[in-house]
C-alpha cells in the first residue's frame, strides 16, 4: 500500500500537467476539470465497488476484474493515443 500511495502521489501531478499541456488553450480548464472529476469519482467509487465485489465474489475475482478493466481501458484509449502521437509528431516537424 505504501508503494501504491507513493506511486499515485508521483503520477497525479505529472498526469495533470500532461493533461493541461496536451489540451488546446481554449479548452484547458474543461480538460483539467474533467481530469479532476473522473479522478475523484474513481477514487471515491473504486474502493466501494471493490469492497462489495470482494464480499460477494472473493478477492481473486475482484482482482481479476480490476486488472481486466485496466486492460480494457487501455485498449479503448489506444486509438486516441496513436492519433495524439501522430499529431504531436506532425507538430514537431513544423
């Protein structure tokens, strides 16, 4: 838990800064607001959902569900990240 907490503390500010840097200046506030909203909702509901699942299905199933949900989110975001990478490469060539 200590390692997870330290990792989260290191990743949160850098991810927030990246969100601000990658968003257009006219939508930067909305991007940061969305980042904070979804982060807060996740931090608030994640332990509750995991606790309910652990009580109902056990820790192994809960752990597998959490792992698969992270992989699913990654797969859903890959097209966006690839487009972002291509756009950044084009922008740097100018």
